[in-house]
């Protein structure tokens, strides 16, 4: 796996219109880990991809009506089996963080990469997801020299009180252990 020209070579490309250019001269130095499942608590079905591409049929589930009109995306989505789908080039600004702040800086979308895990706050993540996430982060370290281990956080940490993901089911120790075993620079 590698990152070349802002693309993860192992990911399937599924372009999202919900993105834009990063502000000039702002380095990428933050990875934000999220979770998502559509409908909530259900995995598979392709609904996350449809949602990030503004193609979700809101009549297919009553929950979908509550997210009608939202235009969001992430750079990368990691499915339960570890498969990767990339929606936004890492060099661009994905719309994943919303109102956010990290170490005194606001608008985290400007300087971060958003990675969504298929899951919920309370459902344990799969081994395949931890492995894929660690491999992607190691590749991001190589591609973005300002990115450091201290710059890996959860959505809840940049939007406290508003967001809770990736939730208590996410094992940060396991991710860091995988990074220590795989990355040249952590």
C-alpha cells in the first residue's frame, strides 16, 4: 500500500463532490478517526458511499430523511473487512470535521485527513480495520512530513460535546501498537 499524488493505491476510488481546495500553505498535520454506519448500527449496503456522493435515496430508510441535504465526505472509508474506498484526494479538503478545533486551531478540515471506519461507538472494530488503518496512517506519514503520531485523534476530540466517534469501542492502544510495529516514523 502507498499514497501517491494524494491517492491511496489500495483504495477503490469513488469521487465525492463534497470537497474543496485546502488553504494555501497549510500543511496536513492531523488525522481524524471517525465512525459511520447507515442506517445507524447496520453495515454494508453501500449507503455510506451513496451518502458521501449525494446519491442516497432518502426513501429507502426512515433515518435517511433526517440526513437529507447534508453534504459531507471523508477522505477514506474503511469497511468491516478492511476494504478501502477513497472519496477525496488527500491533498484536498474533505468535509468531515464540521465545526471543530484542535490545539487552538479551528476549521480542522483545512489541515486534516478524515478516515471513517464502518462502525458505531459501541460495536468493536474488526482486526482488518485496525490493520488497514495503521497501514494507511504509516503511508500518510511518508507522504505528509508534518504529520506525527501526536496528530492522530478522534472526531470527539475535535468536536467535544457535538461528536462521540470513534467511541469507546475504539481501541487506541491497539492502533498505536500496530503503528509502532509498522511505521518507520511514528
